């Protein structure tokens, strides 16, 4: 096998494996304070906005849900367009205020 073919095969395999990463793998790349655009770049565009509000105390808050066959449901919370919290519903219920 030529060097070029081996390189192309390696790149194709790497691209395929990165496309198959689980939601748990992807959440390891998140950090508080990321913009919504940065989060979408990491987690993908397949989400549903499940809640939003604008309050005088907390400002604009948005909750989006990602669904994954392997990892279940992931809720992602933004305040003023910045990531402030994420996790599944069980984990989020146990986070102190």
C-alpha cells in the first residue's frame, strides 16, 4: 500500500471515529461560560429549545435538550447566551443552588 493511500485511510478512519463520539465524550469538551455558538459547535445542531424566560433577576435564560440513543437526555442551560449548567435531569436535580 502506498504512503498516500495509507495516509488517506488513516484520515478517513479518524474522521469516522470522531463522528461516532458519544454525548458523554462531547460534554467533556464543555466549560462554563462558553457561548451558545461554541456549545453548538461541540454538541451539534440537533437540539430542541424546551424553555426560555427573561427575568429582571436572572436575565435571559434558555434551556435546550439534546437526545442521544446511548446517553439519554442532556439539558443545557444558558444565561445571557453563556453556558451556566448542563447535565441529565437526574444529575441536575441534585445540584445545590
